[in-house]
């Protein structure tokens, strides 16, 4: 399965300085590659997307992605507040 990133996801990923947060994001992506259906389906205008929860130092984060035929498209990640903008 191919892994694709939107430009927003790339910008957010490059801004990460904390090694622990980078490792948690990497682990979340690896889990999604193994089981792309693991995330919760979103509703409304975001119904094509899924949300996968992971944590960093006990703080909840979400990874927003879309599963296509042979690819996983990563859209955004971060705390729940403001993630869907």
C-alpha cells in the first residue's frame, strides 16, 4: 500500500521537533498501514475521511486520513481542537 501526504500534513510533520511526538506519529502511521480500517469514520462533510486516535505523553492526538484503493492519504494530525479546519 502506498502512503501519500497532503501539503498540510507535510508542513505539520516538518514542524515537529519533539522526538517522542515524531515517534508516536510514526507508530500511528505504521498501525494504519497494517489495518487501514482502524480509524473511526467521520460524518457530514468529512464522511470520506477517517480519524485514528493515538497519544503522546498521555495527551490524545488524532490522525486524519483517507483510504483509497491502493493508497493511504494522510491529511492532518494534532489535538482535536482545530484539527478539522
